[in-house]
């Protein structure tokens, strides 16, 4: 079934999004999952068992543990989009491992993207900072992490982390973006885009585990200190993926 959804993008501009719904899960009487997105952007689903026709801000959505959109790409990858992040899972390079070498690998491993709350920097005084981290149980073939710091209000603005960080054969990658405290006070959030390629012999298994702790935080700079007053640098959201050995994949 094709459905057109009106929503606001990260710049608060109205966008229409065409989606083909192939699976909807309902944990608490809410529409919480879509498959096979056609188009671009992030659609926010609200309402008890129905799609809303009203524009919804991605900064104000009351997300559940499973609010994400997923779709396939032409290169064989899968993309997952949430309120605060986008994760592109690319297929592993074709494995030339023998059966014995494959059997010697761990049966499964996990990777997690964590986008933290913007906060007064603990390392560079006078700045507002946001951090995103990807951690895996084993080294991934390739990890790429882009990050934006977004001031939602007043006067919506985005700052991209430059350069985008890339690690190969590493189990962890981190990126951060900081701006002067003079850009506050305001409501801020981070937005991370991770691209993950598993090592040869592994494939993505099932759906990710998604936990959202909040969308935006208020950050203000005080005259008596150079840091921001809001100091909660805990996670804003996390999304965890499981990969299994290809010989064990169902």
C-alpha cells in the first residue's frame, strides 16, 4: 500500500514522502515501523494505529523504542533512519574464507551508534559540543561517521563536523562538532550518519534495537562560566545492529 505523508524536515520545511508499507509493528497501540521507503527524508509516524496527515516536527515526536524507517538501496545495502541518526549498512566484501576459517569466526557480533546530547564541552571551555560514537564487538571492515550539531530554536541552523571520520579495520569510531557558546541559548540536538561495512563472512541479522532518550536539550551559556549550563552529555538515542556469520544466517 502506497501512502503519502506530510512532515517537516530538519530545516522545518514541509515535505511529502511516498512509502510502501510492508510491515507495521504495534507495541503500545502505535504505528512504529515502515519498510521500503520510496523517496528521501525522515517520516515521523504518530497516532494510535493510523497515519497522521498533519505535519510533524522530528524534534517534537514522541518516539517509542522502535521508531525508525528502513529501506533497501541499489548497492545491496540497507538504510535505517531515526529522529537523530541515519545508519547505512553495506554488504561485506565477498568472502574467500574456507569452511574451517568461517567456522572459527565468532557466531555473531553487535555494533551500536550512540548520539549524545549536546552539552557544554568538558575539554574546550566556552563551546557547545555534540558527540557521536560507533562501537562494535569486533573490528568492522569500514566505519564512516558524519555528524551535525543542530540548533532547533531560535533561528534553526546546522553545523557539520569536518572532515567526516573514516576508520578501516577498527572496532570504534567517534566524531564531534563544537560551536561557540555565543550560539546559545537555545534548543540543540545532534544528528549522526554512520556507514558500516561488516567484515567478510558476516551479514546483517534482523531489525536493530532502537532506544530513544530525547530529541532536544536546552543549552545556555552563563556569564560566570565559559561552559554551557546544561551538562547532560548522556545518550540522546542509540541504535544497535546484530551481524551473524553467513553460514548461520537464516
